[in-house]
């Protein structure tokens, strides 16, 4: 694993952890106030949506990286023509 791959992997994990942590913090504060989810403000909903998007994108990138690594390890091509 090269230096760039390690840094990219750390950034990916940091993005996922930050997105999950921020989302949980918002929901924890909201739950501590004992309010229904309908009472979430537009700013909190926007942050939660951004967290969900960031976590989903990071997970997709992780799956794509694992597929590329697996294809490289076993000698398969990941080009668009080879996948047809």
C-alpha cells in the first residue's frame, strides 16, 4: 500500500466517521429535548441529509476500491468493455 492509498483510505474513514458522528450528535440533542422528529428544524434536516449523502458516497467509494483491488488481485479487467 502506497503513501497516497493510505492517506486516501484515512480520509475516507474520517469522512464516514464524521458524517455518522455529526448525525448522531444532532439526533442525540434532539432526543434529549424529547421532541418528535417532526420538530427538527430545516437546518438540522439539511445537515442530516448532507451526513447521509457523505456517508453513502464514502461507502460507495469504499466498495468501488475493494472491487478494483479484488479485480487487480485476480487479474480481471474493470474496464467498461470488459464488463459488458
